[in-house]
């Protein structure tokens, strides 16, 4: 299902001929770019499902934004947000929901199918990096979802409600960078969950737990700034805060000036830690591959 032929990519030359370092880097970059493009095209074929999902995000956004308006009328400046910021938070988070895969999914569904079929053993013998392959597919998926399910809810929200748009043009650049880092953190978390399939053969239980944790600690259900006591102190330090809280803070320019680099650095740090942890887990897992039914 996931192979080089599907995305029009050729595996690296394994005939033993050495290639210059720069040529090898270009070849690898071209391969992963082709994988990402293939994933983008694959998700773009599900137009009806994508539009239905964007419509669902928009409806839920309207419901949540209306609820937040009522709450902020009773408690002005709750959590340090004014009414327009609170409403904007809802629409940005709805745009990030599928782009960042807060609910999980994406490559996880394909990987789980390959565990069940036993094709995972074939994946490990391909002349491409296992983690790099799935990361490329997830970046392609996220790119397409950002264009549709990320953009449509935010545009509708800006038309229907009074929202707060960034005042500085550069904020849009930093926001897109923050979204990219959020996707990397999300991939790192989901890859670690999926890699448990090497031991459990079915990671669905772990995925279910991760979904609940991710929805709560990412700030998708409620801004982390509203969490009480020690929970409010702990949540901003966890990797899930990089999925929704940080990108929305960047968009709302709550993390700007001197606070912008630490916010992006927080995301980058967790992305590096999780990707390295995933590579370590992959190294351990491939030393005891157990294929279901074999």
C-alpha cells in the first residue's frame, strides 16, 4: 500500500556504488518530497469527505464560539483573553484540529493495517528510513488538510463573528512555522503510540488513551490558561501544549516580541525529543519483530 511505486519515487541505489555526499542528500530529499507529494495527492482525492469534515468543524466552531461569547460576557477577560480573542481561539483551534491531528489518525491508520496484515516486516527491509517515510507522508497529509479543513473554518469564523486577526504581517509567517512545528510534535507523539504495535500487535487501546489526553492537554477543549492550580502550571510544560496552545498564542500575538522565540523553541525542543525517542523505540522494536499470524 505504502511503497515507492505508489508515489512515483525510486528507492536509493543499493548496488554498492558510492555517490558524492551532496548527491546522496539530494536523492534522499527528492525521495521524501515525492512521498509527501504522493500523500498530498492521496488525501486530495477524498474531496467529499474533506468538505464534510470542514462543514462539521465549522458547525462545531459556531456552537463553541457562541458558548464562549456567553461565558466571556459573564466573566470578561477570563484567562487573560478578551471576547474577540476567545472567539478567535475557537476558530484557530478548529482549523488546527485535523491539520495537527489532535485526534490522532493519518499515518497511524495505515501503519496499524500493516501490523495486522504482516506487511510491516516488508517495510523494515525497504532501502528507506522507516520513520522518515511516515513523517513525509504525514507532512503531505497535513499540508492538504491545512488548505481545506484548516482554512475554511477560520474564514467562516472571521465572517460570522468578530475575531482578532494578527496586527503584524510577520505574525502569519511565525504562525505557519508554529503550525509546522506542531505537526512535528504531533507526529512524534503518534509515532511513539504506533510503535507500540511491535509489542502489542494492536495499538488501538493506547491510541484511545492518547486521544483523551491530547484533547485535554492540548487546549482543544478549553484554553490551558483557564486550568486551575497545579494543573495550570503543569499543562503548559507538556508536549501537547505545542499542538494548539502555542500556535494560537502566536496567532493572537500573545507570544510575541521576547516571548516568541521561547514559544517556538518550546515546540522545536519537544519535536526533537519526541523524534529521537521514536527513533530509539524503533531501534528496539526492530530487534524483536513479531508478525501476527506468522
